[in-house]
C-alpha cells in the first residue's frame, strides 16, 4: 500500500512542472487573423463586416477551452479564424497576448495565397 502511495506521489511531483508551461496552439495553414465581435449569435462582425457563424462552429478561448458564442457577445476579440466552403466562420481561436505578437499573420485571402507558412514554427513569411 505504501509503495503505491510513494509511486503516486512521485508521478505527481514529476508532473508538476508541466502544469506551469504554456502549450503553443497549432493553427491551420488556412487561418486568417481578424477582429471578431459577436452581436447576436450566429451573427457576428468580422473585421467590422457582417458574417455568420457556421452551424457547429467552434470558438476556443485564450485558455483553449470551447466557449459558447452567447457568452462572448459584446466585446471585440483578436482572433485567428477559418471559414467553411460557404464562407461562414467555422473555427475561431481567441488569441493570447503571445499569439497576437506572432507577426506577420495573413488577414486576407490574397496574403494567405502568396505568403509561406511554416506549420512547425507557426510562422508566416512574406515573399
């Protein structure tokens, strides 16, 4: 019994340093950067223009937890986002201050098509 407790305590002690480390999120190569304001879900303003959240859209907070669109209504958020085939907003990541500092990041389709993305480093390079 005491051996099990000792093994459990050792495992917990080894895991403690991992709790304080921030995990870098991996964004897809088709993610754009923008400003999102949720008005009346599923209606949103994306970069000041009307847009719609896709059915089943996922919004991840800066803590990477799924957030309900209704609970985020009102404030403006700097986000990375993707669109579905119909142009609706599909996936949204509310950015942390560290993620917002990752520049450059494409803000439109033209930049997305002409810049180069390194998925491992999560960086973009302008041509």
